């Protein structure tokens, strides 16, 4: 009897292992492999361009003109995930507004280049992808973004689109009126898609004021429409 029971237990264990392995392969195919496939096919070595956009910040006390070019490269695969860099070359002028809503000249030039490193790992417990974004270098005329890591979650491909979410725990220094700064944070949702053969990124951002002692986040009154950038058109003759 004991031998029969032992045989049944071993058989059940082996069957469970086989089923788990099949399920793990299915999950891996739907997350990590699909994400890396999308990155290689559509994102890496591509440049996205955002047209000049005017928006108000700091509860309508400031206004900015902003445009940029964003490039993704330096992709590297590891035993449990992958990494890549994002380079943003931006042009931005930020103005304070007077009581009549007019710009106070000359404004502040916040233009420059920022390079970020994405490091994404496949978690053994769930087979889901999570990671961080940290700054590598910056020339923008603003306080350092070092010492902070943006968390990346929800990395997956759904309906042919690459999705991920970003959130900044803690806080960074965000510009406000009077040449001062305030502790702030944000959440964002990114959706990469291919539209008529060209890569497109749609970002939705929610900004927060942060209590530096408790780290409690309070949504600001600033509301931004989805931010859309599109793949740069090739230059004529190339």
C-alpha cells in the first residue's frame, strides 16, 4: 500500500511540474518575449518627435513652450531581463504669468539633453516584468534628478501595443514661481503603437505635490491632455 501511495504521489508531483512548466512557458511567451520582440521591431534606434506644445503649470501661474526628440537605443538582454537607454533632447522656455495671464519676460530656458537607463526584470514569482528608470546624465538647466528611481510596472504587449506604467516614489525638485522649487512626483501611463507603419507614443501624466516629511502625495490641479509623439520622418534622399 505504501509503495502504491508513494508511486501516486510521485506521479502527481511530476504531472504538476509538467503543467507548471507549460504554464510558465505560456506566460513567458505573452510577456517578456513579446515585449522584447516589440522593442526590437519597432522601438530601438527610432526617434520620436513631439511638436511644439504650449501648456500651463503650477495652477496656471506658469506657462511653457516645449518640444523634444526622444531616441531609444543600447538594448542589452540579461539572464533575467533587459535594459535600454532613452535620450531626450528638449527645447523648453518657461514663463511666469502676471495677474492678467500675460507672460513675464524673459522667461527661463530649461532646454538640454537627458539620458535615462531602463532596467527591466522578469520576476520569478509571477513571470511579470517590473523595473526602474534612473538618470545617467543631464545638461538641462534644472536641479539634479540623481538619487531617485522611477518604478516601472505593467510592462506587456496587448492588442499589438506596448504598455507600461511609471511612478516616482519620494520626490524630485519641480520648478515653481519666483525662481523657487517644490517637492513633486508623478504617475504616467505609456502606450506605444504602430500607426500606418510609424511608431507612436501616447503618454498620460498625473502630477502630485508631495509632503517631504510624510511623503503623502496630493494631486495637483494641473490637467494635461494625452501627450502624443510620433516617429521622425526620414530625411529626403535617404
